C-alpha cells in the first residue's frame, strides 16, 4: 500500500496544475529509501513537464540515481515544446518508474515506456488515473471532445417563465457550482436565442485564468449579433459558428467559423479539429435537444430550482423527438442551498 500512498501524492500534485489547458495534468514524486525526495507537477501549458519539475526540486541531481519515480502519466518520448522526459529519467539514473496510465496521445503512447525499458529502467504500469484527465483521455479515445450538457430548470421542467426575458431560477450556491463547472471546460457553447435573451458573459468569475474557456455561440448570421453583447467584450477568446461570414473585420480574439448548415456533429468535429477536448453546452432548449438527438451528450449536469413556472414557459429540452430513449447512469444528487444538483453520464 506504500505504492498507492506515493501515487496519491503524485495525483494530488497533478491537480495543482490549473493552467495545463489541452495538456494533461501530471504529477511526479521521487522516492528513495522510502523517503519522498521531491514532488513536481506540470504547472502550465508549454512549460516543463511534471517529471522535470520533480527533478528540479531535488537538492542535488545525483539524488535521482537509483531512485523510484511515481508519475501519473507515461513519461513522454517526443521532442515537443520540451525534450523527452523518458530520456532525461534515464540520464539521471532513475532505477524504477511507477506509471499511473499509459499516454493515449499517439505521439507518445507506449513509446515512453519503451525508452525507459530500453535503458534498463524497471517500469510498473498501475493502469489507474484516480479521475485525472477525463477529457484528455476521452479526446484521444473518441477523437472528439467530451460533451457536457448543463441546464437549470424549475420543478415542472421549464427554463423560463412566460415572458420573453431571463428567469432567475437557481441561487448562489448553484451559480457558484456552474462557475466551477465552467472552469474545467475548454469551450462553452450557447444557441442564438440564449445569446439574445440572456446576453450571457460565459466567463469564469472565480478568479483570473491563464486559459479561460473559449466562449462559443451558434448563430445564423454573425452580422445580426448585437456588437454590444457581452460576447463581444473581448474578455475571453470567442468563436461564432455562423451560417454566413462577417461582412466587417472582427475584433481581435473573436473568430467566425462559417458553414451554411451547422449541426451538432459538424460543430463537434470542428472543435475536435481545433484540438478541443471538452465542450459545455449551456442552452437553450433547441440547442440542447439537437445535441441529445445527435447522441452527442456524454455528461449531464442539471440544477432543479424549487419552484413551479407553469404556463407556456420554455421546457428545458424542446421539440426534438428521439428515435429511442437516451439512457443515463444512476445519477449523483446533491443539494446546493435550496437547489438540487443532478449529474449523470450516458450509459
Ligand atoms: C505535459 N505535461 O507533465 C507530461 C506531458 O506539447 P508538449 O511538448 O508540452 O507535450 C505535450 C504532451 O506531452 C502531452 O500531450 C503528453 O502526451 C506528454 N506528457 N505533457 O504537458 C507533462 N508528462
Ligand atoms: Zn515529458
């Protein structure tokens, strides 16, 4: 069980990396004579990898000789933004490497382990992630981002009242939870109706982020979007999926992808092409229904506010009939102040 203790330290270190963007969160621990000599992690996209960060914490590099490294992900084998870690571990004399998971990135997968073994290093693969890099792994397994659909609704399943304006449903705790959810997404998408009615900011307001999620909206004509809307405030990179091109130059940080017939599948494919590993679909009803109908929802997060809206307000998911029921796993339920949070994953 000593092994799992050191591995847990590496996992906890990995989670400190809050700006790794599309790179994985990785942690590494160097142990010798049952003593933890160094703990490192990948701090930020483009910066040194966890293994090198751990080596840098050693008082003297000669301490690495005959030591064991516990690392959450297979050490890399490629010359990317930094030289290959597997080679460096061999150079400094690491004797054994305990690895959480092999790297699903085809650039590295299996090759890092092969380099270590070729240098006579003992390699033990735990086959365990302890919840790290869910979207990163999903992306390389399915060649598309992991899609989470999130909405808030009343007890009668509505997202707004009869009036054509934003209805406030959930209270502070649920709103803060949404901020946390957004923080771990690479792209947040809304539909045109939500854009015009809610004028959402789609930003993370829990503190400044090096790589804030990209804000995205599906619109018919980007020229028709009010330039005063929050999405044009340049506070985060913003992508429009538009049927027509912009007739005037767009401000810095704002891009339009043009396709006369955007579908959820085409959007997800475009995001995959851009290397995006996670997508949060926020609303409204039509966009949500289209993603469900296209079978492109992997995770659901639903907030239920204890109120009835009645009348002719919009339902949370509208208008799409499904050829078959879409089943989800047994949900996890918690209370956030007066609101209920339900999360579940596609079976
Ligand atoms: C990281 N941090 O601690 C480890 C990574 O673009 P590069 O050169 O930084 O390489 C990114 C790839 O390196 C990443 O997709 C993964 O395959 C491998 N390992 N990456 O960012 C790390 N160990
Ligand atoms: Zn590396």
